[in-house]
């Protein structure tokens, strides 16, 4: 039986998501970035141990990213069809098995395949966890809840490299994958115990996978979705350019040591968490689209500092470090408001909408990473961030609500 998409909006739980379930879903979401950030420092050791070139071992990152991108487009509509619980548990199980298999890889081919499986598993759990929140939180609280989820997810880029260095230096690179498998298994147990099914049977669409093209078209025709998605895709693109280029900018261009770079990277991660917490507070008073504009303004200020440094030739810590901090922390203001705003008209197809959002997000991130780290890093990084922000601002401006809809939105803003 096919459920009418517009008539089958899921029941929203008045109380929203409690602290314990939110922490569990935050841990699940953290596994996505943690899956790559943890083994990044060990790539040279992995290459030496498996006797392959650096370019070959770097395919593990590509495989993980492709798995994350492709998996979300399937996981989203699948969760609309069968409910959230099964895809969530299946994704965590696949990530645990993939990580443990990677730990016992005998060659690079097996390792790359296992990393692809990990990416698919992480994609299923990430998009389904976000859909659980959409099912259970009312519109007034959704942006704040997603902002808090984004804050928890930010722990991955902070803890991942530090944990990876510690584990690989003591027990070798294989211990990183064993630990990732244990974390996925722990999240699986927590979800079994603390995350019940959130999508009623009457709200499921048994034809969600067959109707994927139609649902994608519906999402892209939504002005709210186009606005929120464009801001996330290209705002995150600028931020991911920072992730891909930061080691070259800070270590090679500014001459920082590895330890100093790790400290600076961690401080920017803390700034990202603070921005997420501030965003959650601001959303009690301001509409999501206003906080989105604030986030883009923060990221644009960072890009402007990089342009000034590049044009003046003053590639110094005084300009570069504040610029990178602003670019890094901007997603704290963008993630929650843009995601909630984009889902405004698509709550009955949240899984598909979130899957599309995540798929394009990671595809753009992969393209941006390749461009930002090519050629002269300062030039390519600055150009990539600037172009990404021009597109993000264009989406924010072009897909605004008509005046009548803006008036209704302003009237329904909750002041807490």
C-alpha cells in the first residue's frame, strides 16, 4: 500500500527528544566524521605496512566518502518506507563489521572495500538518526535541536585525530579500526535500548524507493528546501575546503609544527561547538533564516580576511588564523537552522529529503577538497571558499519566501 505523501505526516511528539536520546543520536552522528578523522594521521603507517603507495592508501578516504554519499540517497527513502529503527541498526552493524574487517585487512584492496562499507554504514545511521529527530520534534524546536545535534557532531573532528595519533602510536593503525568498531557497537546497543521507532506504520510510504525521483523533484521544487540545502551544501563546501587545506596552510605556509597544528585544529573545533551552542540560544528569539544569514556572514568575514592576506601578500598568522577560525565555526550557525528550514514543507518525506541533502553535501565536499588542496594552496583555498560563499548567498537570496509567507513565518516564531 502506498501512503499519500502529504496526508501522512508523522505524528510529532510534543515533548520532543529527551537529553539521553539526543546524546545517543549525537554519538551516532559523530561516527560519520570520526570514521575518517581518526585514521587520517595513520595513513603513512597503513601504506608502509601494506606496502603500497600513498596514492593507493588515500583511496580509503575516497571509498569512505563515496559510501557516505551513495548510502544516504538509499537510506533516506528506505527509512520512509520501513521505519527508522531497522536502517539505523543496520547502518551501525555494517559500520562495526566493516571497521573490524578493516583492522584485519591483508592488502589495500580489502582495506578500501572495508572503508567503503564503513561509509555506507555511517550514512545509514546518520541520515536515519536525523530523520528520528524530524519525526519527534515540533517545528518550533526543530532548528534548535538540529543545532545541538550539530554541536555534538563537532566532537568528531576534535577527538578523531587526537585519538588516532594516540592509538596508532601505542598499538598500531589497526587498533583505530578496532576502536571504531567498538564505538559503533556501543552506539548500536544504545539505540536498541533508548531509541524506539519514531515513524508510525500509517505514516510510512511503501513505495518510497520507487517514488525516489518524484520525491527528489518535489524536494527541489520546494523553495524552503532549495534555500536551506544550498546554504548547507556550499556553506559546508567552504568549511570542508578548510578541512582539506588546513594542514598545508598551517604547517607548510605558516611553518607550524605538527603538535601546534593539532592544537590549532582542536581550538577551531571548540569554536565550532561554541557557535553551535550560541546558535541554539539565538534560535529561541530569531527565525532560522536570520541565523543562517549570520552564519554566512561569519564565514564571509573569514573569506574576506583570506582575500586581504592574499592581495596584500601578508600571509601571516595574524590574518590566516582568525580567518580559518571564522570559516570553521560558521557551520555552527548554519547546520541546525538550514536543515530545519529546508524540511519545513517536507516533514512527511524527511528521510528522502535528508538523504538527498547528505548525498549532495558529500559529493560537493569531495570536489571542493580536491580543488582546495591543488596548485598554490593559499590561492586555491581562498578562491574555493569565496566561490562557495557566492553560491550559498545566492541560494539564500533567490529562494526567499514570498512576502505573504514571510509575514506568516514571522508571526509564528516562538519566543522562549
